[in-house]
C-alpha cells in the first residue's frame, strides 16, 4: 500500500471532519485588528507606480532667521530652499495563500470554510505587515542620534539622558520627564513637537499602573487609565499600544511566541494627513496600480486542477518608509 504523504501546512479532510457533530463551533487564534499598529501611526499615500522618487526639502533652509527690515525703496531679503530627490520608495508585493483540497471541501462540516480560510490568510499578512513595520521603524539605530548610546535606553540605575531608569522600577523611574526630554530633543532640532507615542504592550502595562500616573489620576479623573488618559499625561495627540504577537519558531519546532513590539517605545511626529510641504517621520506608500491594490488586503480565490484544490490568496503592496529620522526618538528597553 502506498504511503500517504502530507504536505506541510496543508490539512486533510480528516482534520476538519468533526466526528462528535459540533458543527457550529470552530476555534481559531485570531488577533484583533486593533492590536496591530502598522496602520495607526504614519499617513498613507496612494501611488500609481510601484516605485518612484521622494522629494525632500532642506530643513536648515526653512529654520534660518533670514527675514529683516526692508528700508524704503529697497528690495526685501529673499532666498529659497534646496530640494533633493535622492530617496525613493518601492512597494513590494506581500502575499500568502492556502490551498483547500477537494477532499477537505467535500468532507468538511463547516458551511463557511472558505471565509474562515480567508481570515487565516489575512492574519498571516497582518503579522507580516507588523513585523515589516517594526523592522523599518521600531528598532535601534534608526531614529535621531541622542549621543551615547544612539537611542534613549532603559537602565537599572542611570537616569542621565539618553539613559533613563526602567519604567518597571516604580520608585525611581520618571516616565513623564523621560518623554519630555525626548520631546525637547525632537523639537529643538526640527521645530516640530512630536505628537504620537507608540508603546509595546509590556511597556504600556507598566505605564498604566505606574505610581506617578496613578497619583495624577487621583486628582484629575475617576475613569480608568486608558490610552486617551496616557496621551494627556504625556501631552501628545495620540498614544498607540501594539499588542500583537507572533510565533517565532519554524514549522515543526518547539512553539515560541513573542510580542512584536517588545519592551520598546517610539516618540515621533507624523501629520494627520500627507502633504507636499509636510514632513513626517514616515509615510506608507500604497501601490494602487496592481489591480487597484491598496494597503488593505486584496483576496482572490480560484480552482487549481494541478492539486485539485481551491486556492485562497491575499496580497498587499506597500512600502513603509522612514523619511525624517530627526522627527523621532526610539526608547529601547523601556522596562526590565
């Protein structure tokens, strides 16, 4: 008798046939869309071409004090600003598919199997997008150089900037002053006050129970410490928490899981909407030229005679581009 070979990652008809008849119950590990931060921080720009140049204006030209008194009958002081186009974007296509064998389709007790598989495909893409976002924005040595070390860095005892005491040390840390120092660093070098603070869940959990926060809550609000309250506490417009997770092991290996944003924070300026003369820490360039594909998932489903399966595939095409590194401060290892 020929041995049956099971293709890795493809379930068989027996995997979804429920002998006990629990046909209305299907259990899956689905993360809430709000746990991902990739679409919550930087503005998105729809672009018709997969790649193109990005124009940049010279910051120093904009911030120099060059205006002055114009004497009667004389010309005013004047000048301009330099424009460069050395940077460019490239919107890679991110994709994932899953095949449903005909045996599975015919034997499944689930009437809505295809939509559920589509949700699984979407989750794969969302995880990939979040990991891509953290790689491009949420790691060390990307944002403004703060000295030694390059990034604001948590420490057990040292509080001299760019070090700060771990927020998990309730007695000795000072989260509010730490963020103020980051705000001053950005505003001094750009003229822009940072307006968004992104925190990994482990950092957020330490902040919302921090003694300094709870002390202020006593006098200002009876409501629980939520994202809106922490935005007010840190004097920023938007406070975002990244709580998504991923499995870090390879298929077949020992299961291991991790928060995508780790124990870190990012303080950054991003405008509410993109603009030609509007700087931003980053932009997401969404390629709409590929079958009107944008940042949202485009799903396709078709029959594959080669393996007698229904294929469900999702696509995204984008480039999460860091543009103005001086508009952000990265806080590495904010909790122990």
